[in-house]
C-alpha cells in the first residue's frame, strides 16, 4: 500500500545530518564551524529526492506533471529543479503556470466582502486550459494566453507554442492537485506532487517546528526582500492566505502521487538575520505584536549565521533571501525575483484600491470645481437680478 503524502513528508525528514535534531545541536554545528558542511549535506539530500521523482515520472511515462503546495513552500524552485532533472532524462519539459488562465476581470467571482476572488477555481478558465493542454499533448501548435493583470484580460499572439509527443508539461498552480482543474486529462497521463516544508528539528520533547509558522517566516523574509513589505503586513495578511490554502490546497494533498519536503535543516539561522529586525519593528500597541513576540521567542532558540554565501544559488532558500539562478527579472523593479505577476495578483486589491482612491480624488476635485463654477454663475445671475438686468432670473 502506497504511503500517503503526509507519511511521505515524514519519511523525507532526516535527523542524521551531523546529528542535528534540536536548535542546540544546530547552534553547536555553527560554533564548531561545520555549518557549511551541513548546508551541503541537506542540499545534496534534497537534490537526490528530486532526481528520484524525475526518474519515477520517466519510468511511468507521465505526460503532465502537476505541482501544488501552500504559500512559501518553494514550489517554483522545486518545479524548475525538477525540469532540469527531466531534461537530463531527455524529456525536455514545457514549464507552465496557471496564472495566465484567469477568466476575464468582469467574470471574476467575488468573495463575501465583494472583493475579487482570484484563489477559487471559478477564477480560472478551465475549459481553455484543458483545450490548450490536450492540443499540446497532440503535438499541435497552440496560442498560449498571457494574462495582463493591469487590464484584467488575456492577451494572445505572444506565445505560439508546440511540443513533441516525447515532451512533457510541468504545471505549477494553486489548484494543480484538484482534478477539477484537469478534468479532460486522463489520469494515467498525470503525475501530481504535493510540496511543503516539514522540518525535523524539535524545539521541545513535545513538539517540533510548526510548519505554518515556518512558512510565514519564509514569506516574511521574501516579501520584505523583494517588495519592501513589513512583517506587520505579512502577519496581517496571513489569515487570508491560510483560508485560501485550507480551501484550495490541503483538501487535495492526498491525491498526490508524491510529496516533496522542501525544508532545509539549516535554514532558520539563515532566515533569522532577515526576519528578526522586521519582527522587532512591530510595536507593542499593534495587533500583530502578539504573533511577532511568538516568532521572536521561537527565533531566540537559534544562533544567527551571517554568511549566507554558503547557500547555493539554486537552493530553495534563495527563493526567499534572493540570489537565485531560477529567478526572473521583475519588470516593475528590475530585481531578480519570483514574485512578478504572482505578487501583483496577491496585491491586486491594494492596487485597485489605490487606483480607486486616485479616481475618487480626481472626481472630488472635479466636483468642487463644478460646484464652484455653478456658484460663481449663480452669483452673477443674482447680482444681475438685483440690478434689474435679468428679469428671467428674478422670476
């Protein structure tokens, strides 16, 4: 009987990396100068797992690989490293995301607060997505859409693509594990991967590192590094992120063919130097202070490792601290980042709110000018009427 993804994630955990099982063990490794070796071992083990998954896909002759996981799991790096290993096996995969398949803005569903809901499956043009995938698998030429987040519409004619029958497609997206995203793709053609970080470290005899807090720590560092967001903003938005995960990702994890643990046993001392100052900036009278205090207490168990040059440029950790070879150039900032269109999607409400504010401000200015003009005209009429120059106005 096959292991469930949860058991596979637990199976992925290895506590024999230089005997590191607790924060104290990790601090000892830093003190004794063995941290670089720990990084190398952890990275090598993770690379080995990706090679194994790629070989399994090759052996089973799957044509569509679907990757999903909660926020800050390192999905993009995982997908791109897997593509590299699939190329080694001669499969030459086409990498795709689902972000370009949103329905038109006017058809986007609304949430209970009347805001655009981009996270539910109803926000995806499932029919077009399936037609494109099936055509690609047949070797046909396809005009893949590019979604313009500014206008809220798909654009065509920019990506005319075809693949050989020997090639496969690797897809990363929120709904990748949900068969309702790919109802027209045959089950034997699909290989699903659930991605999530679960660390082996034990902070006490009773409990390990909470994966949810772990991911929030990663996201806090990433959003600040790439967009200058505060820890306060990350904490404030986290409940909304979690609701989306609980609805659209976690219910489907047991449908995965494979689970991949993206946690590195060495990463918290690296993340600490970025996250700690952000958390300390949250004031005691702010609602996010309680969570910030909890995170600071957790981080206090770990020593900082300042030299993050020990982290390879193709590491999943680079997705959060920067410097990844897999990152793209963000057209807005010119920085190498993983959060271009995805960032805009996550912040589209703030963008639209800002634009709405600008529109309302201009509208208010126009209204004031109009009222002023009417008042001025009215004053002229009254003055004329008082002088008996405008009999019509008097009447």
